[in-house]
């Protein structure tokens, strides 16, 4: 049976992969600082017979591991970074391991090991069959700031790929056809003149006034953009004391939209708002452009085949203890859980952990991921599997608790099996990739991928290594 060897190989490495999952959970590292995770991944993949590159595209924590020869070249997109402020014990109540510390609140420890497991399974099956195919595993840093894969793409890390597969942990088992939004990220830093706010305010030029005026202008701009555009910000510096006219203040913006060209257009208008705010306050503005990403674009040909694979792939059953634990987690979400229970017709009918595979959907979401950059270089597809309780909110302590639990481990193992079997299906039936490439070319409309990260923008924190 196609895939039997792959599944057995994943199972054989399950304990070793789980150690890396838990090591990453106990030692969470935020964007661009994933030194331990990168080394754990590199060492493991070398032991598995992969040719490993470190410092990929000039990124100290980016890893690329390659095995095999010939076509197709299949990319598996793992993640390495954790979220700041998401520290949490494996518990059904809010309790940080380190107060204010980082945590796996988006499940990237699961993404990391699931893609490695898929690579191991594919390798084992190809070795046994003697068939051609090249497997490339990527340990990608800094997805949470949406530029890690952009920096890697700028350096050509994905140019050889014929296709990509990306898994993300979630509350359900499904393939979603719609995907997420493109994004630009920039911090606007205003510089003014300080003065005593009571004694001689007329001598001051307030940088904070400029920030506030920019935010007002941005909020008026919302009326004059497409309805699916998102603009959001935080003030990153408002200076120190109210009796001082602030000479420094800054605000960090995200602009999102379903198409990259719309992001660029709205961002350009936002820059004009910032310059106008500086002019009104007689301050100066420096724009720290942090990068951007493309919208994710699911390939329908791949989605149809991946859905079939997922529906027949074996899953580990949830235990009664896991279901009870999940119920306690779900209850902590308050109205989210209450509304969910009501929609299911009562608590006795409500699943606490998703336990089936959805049909193909096109609901999409309004988040963003730099996976979209890779999906504009080659045909790609993404999937989610149930790795945390069904009501767990995104980027939450409930997710951190789950990604350190057996629930997260089972979900990531299922994903590894699905990705390995899907990769084998594409290798076994070349017409799948041929059709997927036709669809990809139609989607691109003759355009080539242009990296949204300028060539002169340095990798953040690179000087610290």
C-alpha cells in the first residue's frame, strides 16, 4: 500500500520528534532569535541523512535540509519562532511558566516537527521504491512578524521548488481554499523638539502630536479604502512624562488586504498621511519599513487531492482524559464556548475536540502568513489539523497549553502522515503537479514573484549572532 512505509517511518521517529516538540515548548524563542530550535532541527535532519544548510539567505536561524534527486522538488515549510507574552503551563487555568515570557501560542513547535516527520516519511518511501524525487525541509524563522520567508525568498531559498506544502495547527481537520491576507509592516518614528510643557510649550514641537494626528488621518482613511482592507496600529513610544513636550514618538502599523497590490496602494497613502502629520506639527518622520508578505493562494488541484488523502489518513483517537481536559479549556473561553454549545444543540452534543475531517471549504480568514510568498513562487497548499480544543482562540494561553500536551502531539503526527501521503500521491501521479502548475501560471497571469522586502533591508538582529 502506498504510504505504508512512510507512516511506519514517522511512527519510528515519533519519540525523537516529540522530544524536539517539547524542547521547543520549554525553550520558546521569538522571531529571528530561534538559535536553539534551529540547531536542534539541523542536527536531527543531518542524522537522518539530509544535506543541511545553516544560515540560509543570510539568516542565522534559517535551516534548509535536502534529500533525494530529480523531480519533483517538494518543499515542506516548518516554523521555528514562538510568540512573546504567551508563556503558559500545560494547565486548564491561566498560569505562566515565566511571567511575561514567550510561549508556543501559535503552535510552531508542532509545525516544526510535523514537517520534519513528513520529510522522514517521504524519504523512507522513496528509498524503498527507488523512485525519483527531492525533499526539501525548511526550518523557517520569524513567521510571527511575517517576514522570515520573505528574507529567505529574497536569497533564493525556494527557487528550486516545484511545489510547497504547509501545515498549521488548528482546532479542525481541513483544507481551506481561501487563505489569508497580504501585509505591509512599518514603524513611523517622529522626531520633534522637547520643551517644558507648562513653562515654554511654544518652543516645543511634539512628536506625540504627530503620532496622534497620523492615527486620526489613518482612521479617516478607512472610509476610502476597499471594505476588505485592514489597518491597525500600536503606539510603540509616547515618551516619558506629561510635563515634557515629547521630542520622540512612534507608531507601528500593519496594512492588510486580500491582494498585494491593494496593500501597496493603501500603504503608499498611509505614508502620505504620516508626512502630512509631520508637516502639521513641524516634526520629522522616519519610516522603518519592516517588510511585507503576499496573500496565501491555495491551489485548487492540490486541494482536491489533499482532501482525499486527509479523509483516508489514519488518526490517533482522543482519550477520555484528553476530551475532559479539552472541555475545561473550552469553558475558559466564556461566551465563545457558550455560543458554540448553543449552536450544537447543547453540551452533550458539542465536540470538545474535532474528531472528523471537513469537506473542502472556502471560508478563509483575515490573518496573514508569509507562506503566501512561497505560494507565489511555486504551486502550494496548506492544511490544518486539530491540535487544540475546539474553542481555543488564536494566539492564546489556551493554545500554548495545548501545544505542550498530548493533544498537540497527536494533531501534529496526523499532519505529518497527511503531508507524506500527499507528497507520495503527487510523485506517483505526475499529472497532479502538471495540472497544478497550469493553475498556478493562470493565477500569476504572467507576473513573476517580486520580494516585498527591499534588497537593502538587513535581517533584524543579525548583528547579535
